[in-house]
C-alpha cells in the first residue's frame, strides 16, 4: 500500500493514480498489467522508513569501453531511480560529456562519456558511488570494481 500526499490545487487524485499506474507499468522486466485503486482513507504521516536491507551493501561494476567512456552497472539500476540519480549527478559533474541510461541484455546500465583531461575513470566511478550512497532510503555501501578494457 502506498500513501500519496498531494496538493489538490495542483493535481487531482485521479491524475496521481494514473501516474502511479503508468510508472508501475513502465517496468521493462514485468509486462503484466497493474491494478491501481483509489481509496479514501484517513491519512497519517508515516513513521521513519526503514532502509531496504537487501541493499545495505552492493557492487558497482565499471567497464572501460575506450579511453573516454565507461559502462557502469549495478543491480540497483534496474529499478530506475538509482540509475536516474547516478546519471543526473554525473551530468552535473564537470568533465562528464554525457551520462545516459540504457537497457542491455544483462540489465540496466549507465553509459558515461567523459573528458580524460579533466577526470579519470576512477573519479567518474567515485561520483557514481557517492550518488548511490547519498540515497537516504537505501543507506547502502558501494564497492567499486573495474573490469579490464574491452
């Protein structure tokens, strides 16, 4: 069950439900239709959210593609939020030319093009690691691993 608090002067409950349904049905790994129901109920603020125990520690895999591009992967990217967070953080990093999410047969990855005269591959990986570890809902520790160049 999910509780959503919204400003009715900005949007409607029906629009929130439609957005939730669209978001849930955008999962590339689950093509089943999703049922979303609007139910009126008294609302109380939730207590503090517990971290997702499964992800207290995770791995970030870094594969150099050439001298100025990397492929980043972690199981956390498959939900979308973490991939977007890392991609957005990297795009704001001086020396990163492009960071984009891509679906691959092995799962979701973030492809990064960077200027090696400004950043090293290790620095790019460190920015991605910090972006993942900054998520207050995951509270994860990330170990970075580099593959040999392809």
